[in-house]
C-alpha cells in the first residue's frame, strides 16, 4: 500500500508538504506542487478518506436525529419511508447518513454530545421533535447546521400543509353529512399537530358547527394511545373521527371493532399520511396523503446545500402540498349513516 511517506520521498519534499498539496491548501510553490502531483500519479497514491476528512474538516457525513422511542420508531411506517427519502438524497449527493436514536431521555444529551461534537458529523436533519426538545436546543447552542422535518421556529425546515390537510379531511366528513366529528391528535406540543387541530376547528366553524373540546383527545401517534382515546370518545357518541395519523387510525378501527361498532356504518374514520398500511385496513382507510419520502429527500437536499455553501434562497422553508385519498372508511352519506344506526343501537361496552 502506497503511503504519504512514499510520495514525499519520491517528490523530495516533506510529508506535511504532500499533505498540503493533496488537501488543496495554499502557500505551496507551483514547482513543488507539480512534483508532488507527479509522484502521486506515478505511485497511484489514494488518500485515506478518514485522514483526509480530518485535514479538510469535511467528512461528507450527516445525521438523522429522531427523538422518539424505538418502539414508536419501528412500529410506524412513516419513519421508514422518511428515511428512504433521506438516504436516497445522501447517496445522490455523495454523503453518508448516520441514524441517531435516543431511546433513553436520561442519556439523550450525553449521546448527542458523543455523536455531534466529535467533528465527524457535519450537520443534521431532525424529525418529530417539539420546539422545546433538548436536541433542538442543543443544536441551536452548538451552531451545528441543521434542517428540520416539520416546522421549527428559527430553523430551516421542510413541511407539508398540515392545516390544509386537516381541514380537507374534516370538510370531506362534513360533505357527507356528518356533524358530530371528533378528532384524535398527536402530542399537542408539536407544531404540525397544532396546525392540524386548527384546520379541523376552522372547518367546523365554516359550517356553523361549535367546537367542542371534549371531542378532541390526544393519542400520542401510537395505536395504543389511539385505542385509549376511543374509549374516552365513545360515551360522547361521535358520528365520525378525524385521526391525525394512519397508525393511530388503525388503532381506532381496532378499538371500534372491539366495542361492536362498524366502520363506516357506525363511525366514519379519516386518517392522515397514506402509509402503505392505509389501503390494507378493513375497510381501506380514507386519508390525507402527504409526500413522506419527498420530505426526507428535500430535507437532506437543503442541508447539503447549506453545507456546500450554496444559498438555498426561497427553498429555505418549503411547504409541500397534500391530497385527500378517498376510500371506504367514511364513504356513506349521513342519511345512510342514520338509517343504519337506527337499525342497530350504538353500543358501548360497560353500558347497560
């Protein structure tokens, strides 16, 4: 294996001079530079990538930070699709990605420091984080280049039209005649959850329907959380439920079945995401499709542009469109709904 010392010996210069030439540093005479490059070519020398990155401070490595539990991360198809887009963008731009997972909040800061403060990772994409998450605060304080998936104050981000998607979903239920519409949200500390709640609320208001706080229950973006939310909602007799993620919608449909209720005959359901699971549910789920893979891809593209010194201009904050995908989980009119409900009383387990 050809070494830096071999090149230095053939060119008749010091090892440090060879290093400066290879790494493009200034203050090397043209004649000396030519001798070094000729020796490199003759010997077929290839710089070691790690050593070169330490010299140039460019490692071509970025990190994806997702401050969620491992159980949630690996049970929700959203994250797998997001990562597909992010990794594809990295490969396209000649970067590598390190996935950083913080399952233990007590060690989150320590693990963050180990990963991002050793100089190996140039920048980070952070997803599924509340504005007050310690990871967000640390990134700001350390001045590490970062792009967020989802709206984050003070950071460049890539997001979708969460408000418009939620309003679209709610108005679809309203167009079918449903009036008592509940919603199951993700963590309300997240800005995109607040936007979806605002879209739901404004759709009701536009149709003259009062907003009822008791019809809004947090489900934590998990199936288990959604099932617990259903138990709280059933005594309130909702006609339809707008669920803020497809993973939660799967839990909602399971919980409704366990209470002897049918979808959509007894309760209509709309989700948000359009992950592959949505079309496989029984009945197939009406949902708001967001371009999840594109979110990951564009977040990395924006980060790499920042790292490479390109001015992203109007791309700095990007909001992608969403669309409603209509399937069978809410596809009847309210008249049909009321007729079917009159045939079969609304059952709630534990009630007589």
